[in-house]
């Protein structure tokens, strides 16, 4: 399950404004590479919508089936807000709807037959 935490205004490739949803996974444990200590975190992802601002805002707090996964991406620079440190990342976090993922798998299997 993911929960809609906030909305975010963005621009499409034509420079037009649209609203997206910031969705967050449930809590998960991870182990720090530096200290070896375990801590809790949650992953977030941006999901584009065709909604106006009011409709997008009305979804804050709504839960959807699915999860957030790490996917490879072209390397890009990211600034850590708390420290100002600039790091290079080569992944992004993406929302996955299990129903759509199942549909894609079925289409691929039919194509192979």
C-alpha cells in the first residue's frame, strides 16, 4: 500500500503546468552503510495525474494498492536539503500498481505464444 502525502505542481515537456501526487510506502527497516545501525524509513515517488489542483488535493491521505521500487536511471545530481551536499544518483523511485504490472505480464506472455 502507498499513501498520498502531498501534491506537487510540475511542468510537462510542452511547458504546461500539471499536478502530481507524492506517494509514500509503509515503514521499512534499512541498515546504515556507515554505522551499521538499523533505522526506519519510507520511500516516496512522484506520480503524474490529469487532475486539477482541487481534485489532486482531495486525494491526500488516500491509500492505493501498490508499492514503490528502485529503478535504474541516467546519473543525475541531487542536493541533500539538510546539508546542501550534492551527490550523484543513478536510480529513481517509481510507484508500481500490481494490477497494471500483472496486465503487462499477461500481454507479454500472449505475445510469446
